[in-house]
């Protein structure tokens, strides 16, 4: 669509375009600048090399066959530019990430905790049911007590509560009194699922 719109916006650009294109093609092309004399000499040398350079010298070739080199010095050690040593075992690569996918820092600043420590202190607080107070946590991890109190109030460790699965025993225990037609229908549907 852009091309058709452009034809209406700039009609002069498309007026008699074939004649103008042929005129540009038929114009005499400018001659390239002459090459320097050293470049032309090199081109000639590469185009027509000396035959003595390309021929095989049998006398020198036979001497190369007889030559044998022995070295008695120890091999030179290749020094790495990096100070980090190369891995000795390639099967297991040490990672700076934990099982949750978060980066574990080597050093933690004073007054801060990392992700794993945060999960641990939240778990301890929830398991202790108030016995492990925010002041104790702040003292253990050397963190500001106000921040720990806010963390404990507003964050919790994720807990998953799954619903109980219906089993044959649960279905059989409900066969006591059936009050309505809908109860009977649900019971027969549940029995069909498990048989």
C-alpha cells in the first residue's frame, strides 16, 4: 500500500521513469583513476611468477627427507592470562545459582540477607508460632529490627494446600441417606468415575 500512496504523493518521481532510466544507463561511464606504477609491477609479478620459484627442487627435497629433529628440553608451560584456574572436572560445573534460580552472592553486606536466608528466617518464624521473635531474628542476622518486623508482617513462605481427592471409600461412605434426586445423580456420576 505504501508504494501506491507514494505514487499519488510524489507523481513527478514516476513521470517518464523508463526514458530517464535508459538515459542514465546510456551515459558514458567515467574512466577509473590510473594505478600507481608499483602496483602495476606487483600485479605483473603475481600474474607471471618466476618459474624457478614454482618448480620443485629435488636436491633440497631429498635433504628434507633425511632430516630428523629431536628435542631434549622440557616443554614450555603456557601461562594463562586469567587468575582463575581451569576446571579439573568437566562433568560438574559449579554455579553461583541456587535451586530456585537465584544468584548466591559470595559476600553479603552488613545488615542484608540473601534469598535463602530470607526463606529460612520466614520458615523459622512461621514454625515457631511467635517464640522466635523479630528481635531475635534481627540479632541473629544482624539486620535492623524494624525491617525484620515489616518482613515478618507482610511476607510468608509459600504453602500449597491441595484438595482431598475423591476415592471409592469416600463415595461409599456417602451412600447413607440420599435426600434428593440431585444427590442420587452425583453419587452415580462419582461411582461411574471410579469403576
